[in-house]
C-alpha cells in the first residue's frame, strides 16, 4: 500500500477515535472535574486535601496537554489546525495551565487560565460551539438593534429628566441617571414604584412607562431574538452543506483507495501470469 494511503488510514483512525463518544465523554468528564477542582480551592480545606487537589490539577493539566497533542496529530491538515479559533483558544488555555503557580508574578495569570479551562467545555461540545459561533456572527446585526435601543433610551431619558426631575432628583436628575432608571424599568425591577411616584404629579405618566416598556421589552427583544435565529438558521444550513461536502470527499477518497487496490491487484495478477512457465 502506498505511503500516502497508509498516512491517510492512520489519520482516519485517529479522527475516528477523536470523534468517538468515549473520547469526547472522557474529555468532558475531565473538564467537569477541573471545574470542580477549581471550585473546591475557594473553600477552606485541610492541608492533605489541598495537596490532593494540587496533584489532581497537575494530572488534569497533563491530560489536557496530551489531548491537544492528540487532536493535532489527528488533524489531516496540520496548517489548518490553528486556523480554527477554538483550537487556538484550547492551545492557549492548555499552555497557560503549564505556568507554575509557585511563581508569584504569574500566579494570577495561571489561576485565571485554569478558570478558563471550564470554557473548553464549549469547544468540546459541538452544540455549544454552534451556539457560540452563531451568537458571535449575530453581533453585527444586534449592534444596529442596540444602537436603535440606545436612541430610544436617550429620547425617553431626556423626556423623563425634563418632566420628572422635580418629582425625584435621585432618579431623574439628569440624562445619565434617567437612563439608569429606564434600565431599571426595562428589567422590571420595581418599576411600578417609579411609575406611581411620578403619577402623583403627572397622572398620565403611565403612558410614558407603558410605551417605553412596549418598545424595549417586546419589540426590541423580539428583534434581537429574530436576528439570532436568522443567523442560527443560516449557520445550520451551512453546516449541513459542509457535512454533505465532507461526506462526498470521504466517498471519493474511499473510491480512490479501492481503485488503487484494484490496480495493485491487477498488476500482481499480470506479473504472476507473465512469470508462469509455459507448458
């Protein structure tokens, strides 16, 4: 069998192991164990428990190092491995975890990167990775919606500051404070108390609050959800198309392997028939 075929077969075997449920489950279990270890260190523990957690943290770090090396070896195109943002994130977290915690200057960075190891659960679980990628790609669309929300907040804050400053200086003294008050109203945090306080001086001020809540809590929130769902739908279609493309490539590769084996078998049969002595 040609060396290229052997290399492809070995890489395919590594990819099958990497994508297996057993391997993925083991990685997820270690990530959860790492999260529990980090949480346990925030409590007052006995010295032998702290030593046990230190040994466990070292073992987890070694496991993550071996896991990232295995994933790199399983990648058929080594140059493309670091083109994936999730692979770069995992590599930085794993390398950062190698920082010794006994170094006083790097102890904060080392602890911080160990906390970020919990985020590796997102890069390991495809569904979570899909959600985060969709959310990041939806940010440009959400940015315009957020800008429109800021404009509405500013207009309502200016109006509230003009009318309600005399009623409650702490809540409506200027535009900045009024925007904080409106944020409280938008999150439904005791907003009725704010409304009833202004209704004592302005009985029709309930119209102000209801229109603001209708715009922010219903229209803009649904626009945000719609933008995210639109991106998720397009990403799902793109992922299905990529899976179909990868499946076609896999079938073509398998057909090439079969063709090479047939050619080798034909050559062997021809060689045997050519060297057979004539009777």
